[in-house]
C-alpha cells in the first residue's frame, strides 16, 4: 500500500464478490484492469443507491472510482458507473452458474495487485458473450480477447484443423432467446477454462504421453484430476478420464479462434463435454479445491 497522501484511481473493473461489512457498508472484491485485484469498502452501500446503483452485482463491468489510503489494506470505494451489467439479459439458472464460475475463478486464482490485461479481457469477453446477444457494448467489443502475442497456438501436427472446422459449419439461423444463452454458456465456460489454464501456465501438452513419450496426436488421451500431463491408455493413472481425439482437436481450435467466430457454430451441452470436464478439472487441481459454481454445470 502506498505511503503518504491518498491516491485516487479511476478505471475499469469487474465486480467479483460482495460481503456485508459493519452496519450498512459492503466489502467488495474487484478485478481492476490497471491495478489487478483490490478489495475495498463501499460506505453506506446498503442504504443508498445513489453512488453505486445496481453496479454491485457480481460480474458487472464498471468504471470504478476509488481512493487508496496510506497504511490501509482496503481502498475506499467512492462510486461506480455501469459499463455492462449481467442483468442486461434475462437471468436463468444456467447463465447464473456460468457467470459465477468466471468470477469465482478470478477471485481464487488472481493474486491481489497482480495486473493481467489478457485475463481481464478474457473474462470481459466471456461474461459479455454469455448474454447470448450477437452485438454488445462497444467498450466491451474494443477490449475483446485475442490470443496474446508470444503465446503460440498448439500444433496437432495432423493438418486436420480445416476439416474439423468444415464439419462444424455455421448454422443457417442464429439461435434465439433461451437457446442462444444456453449455447453461449457451454461454449463460454469451455473457452474461459481452457484459456485460463493456458494463461496461468497450467495447460499440459496433449500430443504425447507424459510417461512413455508416445505420440498421441489423432488418438484419445487420458488425464487424471490428481496428476500432471496426459497419458496413453497403457500408462493411465488410477481414476483417469478419457479425452477424445475430437475434443483434443477442439482445444487446438479454441486456441486459434476468437469467441465470436466459435459462437457461429452449434455448441450444445454435449459438444466437447469431456474437454470442458478436463479444463475444469485442471483448474481445480491447481487451485487445490473444487469450484462451487461448477457443480450446477455438471448436472
């Protein structure tokens, strides 16, 4: 924390979590674009909506105005302006679970004060995409997540990416309403978890067995919630789960393709369900605990 005079901050943030604090105050956790994760107190937030309005809902994208005080771990939250709200689209059980998963992962994984613009843009793109709308807030669109420079996409070595893309051709009509939001949630969760693993350095290499080195490209692989890497069928660990060759191919596509492009395709719950389980399991193993928000997504 800074020493000396107070420092005022103004910038984008995603609301992660709120707690009651004292009689009418709220304690908030924010993931800010310029300062990383910070915690602060919103004075009288439970009595007055003038300074914060509906901006305290988790997963809300805001422009936050807050003050860093000398020798204080908690900042003073002065006011928020809503840039995008999860309440801008209908809320249902599935979309709520997807939104909660994103903010839960950010809350648990990102250290206080660690600035990561790639993670911020990834989260913002996925949260907004889960609304199921084709067009979004221009401020969100300009911050859309793309593969970071220096992060090379994986290579399956088989030259089959275009063939797989052709087999997943866009539909003639966009889904509507609840169907669109369901498509957006299953794709969004898969996309977010895979990219968080990659950005955190937790994504294993999927082309070779971690035990014997066997080339597994084009073949199913086996992964364990308790161990690193993937293996061939002969070296699989107790409790290992299979990841199909098709889903391994999907992971390569997701590393190369933007979320809006992928949303032009069919993404029902059944598509790449094993890949989604793998991505969630990898996150949970490195976090050291189960994600509460992942439970309803597994039902």
